[in-house]
C-alpha cells in the first residue's frame, strides 16, 4: 500500500467548479493525478460579468459530477483519500458555501481530516506544483480580485509589501475589455486584440507610479479608456487603445517590480532570489516577457505557473491542503466561509478614497 498522502481539493469561490486529486511525492513536487475545472462562461456571458446566484446554482448542479470525474481520472477510490481540502475564502459567500458543505460531508463520511484553504494561498503556492522553491520568495499575485506584492515566508506566513489601492489588475483587464466591446470574459482575449494595434498611439496614465512604494493603482486607466472611447469609432483605433493599455500595464509592473525587489531584499541575505508571478493575469504573455526582463536585470529568478495553473483550479487548493496536512493543521467542521480573507492579516486596509500612501 502506498503511504504517501492523497488530497482531494475543491474550489468553488467564484465561477469555476473544480476538483483535483494530488499525491505527495518524494521529490517534494506532488503528483497531480487529476485536475478538473469546469468554467461557467456561457452562463454569465449575457450579463457581461459573474452573477453570484447563477454561479452558486451551477456549483450545486455540477459539484458531484466534477468530483466523480476527478476520481475516475485519477484512478483513486475514495477510501484512499487522506484528507479533503476546500477553499474557505475569499470569494462569493454563496459559492464558497457550496464547496465547503460538500467538502465537510465528504470528509466526515470518509472520517478523514477536513482542511480549509485560503484561495490566495493556493495561487501563492501554485508554482510549487511544478518546481521546488525555497522560502522566502517574492510573490506578485495578479488575479481577478487581488494585485499584491508579498514576501512568502512560509506556509501561512506572508508579509504584504504592496497592494492595489483600487481595482485589481484582472478587473482592470476585464473592465477595459468590456469598454472595448470584447465579449465576456474579455480579460484573456484583450492581449490578442491588442496584437493588431499600435502600442504607442495613446498615452495612458500610470497612477501612483512615483509614489506609494510598490503599491499599485489601476482605476485611472479605466477612466482614461472610457474618455478616449467616446472619441473613437474605428476598429483600428480600438486595437491601438488595447495595445496602449497592454503596454502601459507592462511598464507599470516593470517599474513597481523593481521597487518590490528592493523592499524584499532589505535585511536579507539569500543565496537565490525567486520572483513568483501567480494568479489569472500571470497567463498574459506580454506581462510574462516584461517581468522576465526585469527579473534578469535585477538578479531575480522569475517563475510562473503553467498556463492551466494560473487561473482558478483545485490542484492549488489540494497543494495547500497537502502542506497543511503534513503539519497537522486541520479545521473543525464548523469552519464558515470568509468572503474577505487577506494573506497578511496585519497589513493596513488600503482601499477607497482618501488613502494616504
Ligand atoms: N491572458 C490574460 N491577460 C490578462 N488578464 C487575464 C488573462 N487571463 C486571465 N486574466 C484575468 O485573470 C482574472 C482571473 O484570474 P483568477 O481566476 O485568478 O481570479 P479570481 O479567482 O477571479 O480572483 P481572486 O483569485 O483574486 O479571488 C480575470 O480577471 C481575467 O480577466
Ligand atoms: Mg483566483
């Protein structure tokens, strides 16, 4: 019998119903036995954004099926599962509740540990599904709801160095795509759209570029795009605007990463300085190229998760579950969903008007 723990991970925090089964491995890199992700793009398309009630209903309808598919594909039977891990926050509360309730029932019926996972910690550790990375490392988390530079000190230990003071980067991509008339979900399609345009055609703002350390701000870009859109009517001008947006984001991240490198390196002697870029927006090729460049120039090694592990998935949730399992960090079955669950709970809340940087 194989004694290496097997974790069943579940993710339902937003509009992906996902179940994955992973197994610990002596290499330190767990084996992904299955990783099923079912997206709900078609359900939300006509509304131009995620409708929480419809998302939750779809999770309820699909979770059994997706779990069965993940088990079938892994070749694992339920009696071999060592623990059940599930996203407990942050996310849409009614969506989180579906995964949590399913996970609790499963864990209690199997009589195995139940482990609640912070979705952001899933993104933060996701490259560890492919490569061994020593702590601490610098993380840039760029997703639909978050944009932060963090020092990842160890499992459950994070120091936030910078955060967005308004929109998340994925949100900026989604909103810009919507203004440009790109069909939902527009964020991932924007880069392709931009390839047909001239990136130097429009000069867009780079909010707080010269202040606030490695904090970020993207809301001003959306306002600028809205203003420019009122005065353009050709398809080519839209391509040019998309290209200008893509280039501006690359430049902001290049500049702010340099500041984050300095802050992360302060008072540290490290043999190897790793820069992990994770979250849905890490799938953007132009951003990847620019961040590889800035890392090379500053003696950091850049590491990106594979494309299928950038967006929401349950393998990253199972991974955090596995690391917690090894440290006996389990939860009781009364764990509730947390719509807001920061990685660094001691960091100041930096959102809204009147923020002093
Ligand atoms: N190639 C791409 N270029 C730019 N943005 C992208 C790309 N692919 C995905 N995104 C963006 O990534 C976001 C989705 O990422 P992810 O699934 O990690 O976010 P989320 O789970 O909604 O938010 P969070 O993880 O913060 O709770 C969306 O905003 C989407 O537009
Ligand atoms: Mg996510």
